[in-house]
C-alpha cells in the first residue's frame, strides 16, 4: 500500500508561499492521523537553499527536483517533473495549495497519470478506512463530500485559508534528497520572457493579517474614504464587496468573494456589507470577523464573531481615531 503523502511547496522569488505552509501543516496532521510518511516536494532551479529552509522549519524530508528548465514555472515542465516524482515515489496522495499554478497544471498532471484530482477542498474526513474531501459548489451554497475512485496516487488542492488552522510542527527528520529528473527542451511549449510584478505598494490581501472591507452601505466612492482611513490606521489591507468594484470605487483586485479573492486574515472588519453567499465564501475563514451594519438581520451577522448594529459613518471614524490613539 502506498505510504507517502507528498506536499508540493510552491515558491516565488525565493520564498515559499503561505498557502504551501498551510498544505505542509495539514499534510503533517494527515500523515500522523493515517500513519503515513510526509515528504515535501520542491521543483525549480537552484532551490537548494529554499529546500534547506523548509527542511529546518518543518523537520521533514524535502525532495528537490532541480532543473534549469524549471527555473521559471511552466505547466509543461511541472507536469513532466511531477509525473516522474510520482512514479519514483508511488505516493498515496499529492497535496498542494489551490493556486493559479495548481489550477494550471494539476488537471493536466492528473490526466497524464490517469488519476483523480479533487480541487479547491475546504475540509476532509477520515473515518478510519476512507479518506474524503469536502469542496464547495454553486458559489459556496452547497458542500459536497468527494472520495476517490481507482488506485492511488490521488491529487488534492486546498483552498487558501481553509487549512490555516494546521500549524507547521517541527519534526526531527530534516533532510534534502536530490532527485534526478530528465526534462528535454522539446517538452517546453513556451518561454517566460519577463515576469511583471503587480503594482507595488499595495497590500497583498492573501497575506494581510487584517482586512477592512467596505460594501454598498458606504454609498459612494467619496464616502468610501472612511474605509481607507481605518485600514491605514490599522495597517490593514482594503477589501470590498462586488458592488464597490463594479461601481469603480476601488480596483477589481480588492474584491473579496467567489469572483474575487479568497482571504483568511486574522481579523476581517466588514463594513456596510450584507453578507451575500458570494462574499462569504471569500472571507469566512478569517480568524475573527467583526461586522458593522445598520440592519440587525443582515446575514453577515450569522458568521460574525462580533457584530455592531449601527451606522458605518458614525462607527468607522470612531474606530479610526481609537486605532490612531493606540498606535501613538
Ligand atoms: C456570479 C456572481 C458572483 C458574485 N461574486 C461576488 C464576489 O466575488 N464578491 C461579492 O462581494 N459579491 C459578489 N457577488 C454579488 C453578491 O451576490 C452581492 O450582490 C454583493 O456581495 C452585495 O454587496 P454588498 O453587501 O456590499 O451590498 P448589499 O447587499 O446592497 O448590502 C449593503 C449593506 O449595507 C448596509 N448598510 C447600508 N447603509 C449602511 C450604513 N450607513 N451603515 C451600516 N450599514 C449600512 C445594508 O443594511 C446592507 O446590509 C456575485 C454575484 C454573482 C451572481
């Protein structure tokens, strides 16, 4: 029976992505529950220092597939390299974060291997004999429990923030294992010419500890300024519901929800947001949710840890002043 659980560590600019640490933490928990061995997989070029960092932090073996054709991510190279690793290691499961990269290559990899892929999972269930995963469908209105058919290995991607409760535990077996992978240039169907960074100076909402988000209750672009002021006073990222970005009050990248970003900050302050399901699926994994809304029956209160029933134009400026005072 295949014993290993592999966890793919995605990285950019020499750093492991936060979602991959979530996957590693969850992989450790699952491996211990199922009495399996967990191994981290790292693909790239000259990534040995990063492998060392991962091995030291989690104390797990790290398989390093280093190849010059993997210096920049391409789905073709990743699929070839990962399929070779899967064949060499014969794992039970390959876990990864549900990132743009995973969406890009994982279906192709699953097809190459002839194996099942359950994407964007938010939870799991182990009944002692069968492992299943939970994923959301119909814009988060329904949860479905999905199991695998056929033989392992299985592929699973994890929704950002859904597994952030599983902290990486330091184990006692840090080591790097270099893998030989063969990758000819003919495999590559594209060449990365330049990586263009998104505009600098903005908070990356997926990494923000605090997010202050505003909705249609803010009335218009000018009045939305009170949200920006509170965010600045708290050193927070700025989020928004869809009417705000549709209306051009803020750029689209600030939108949280099913057609925007999924976030999991420690604190999410929702101001003048009703709590439609399309918004909730993007932020319900926040550690602590504070909702401010003048309607006591607004659905946002059903998932809020703290609720303030009242007018955002009276409450938010007071919070901003308090935050400034505390910071002084
Ligand atoms: C396919 C699809 C995808 C979608 N994707 C997304 C998505 O990614 N993200 C998203 O957010 N939405 C999305 N939506 C839209 C979603 O259905 C809701 O329409 C939207 O989230 C509502 O935004 P809102 O809460 O800001 O506005 P509203 O629902 O209009 O709520 C405004 C709230 O503000 C309160 N309010 C008004 N004035 C004040 C005041 N002065 N003080 C305090 N409270 C006040 C009101 O009581 C109300 O609860 C999507 C919809 C579809 C169909």
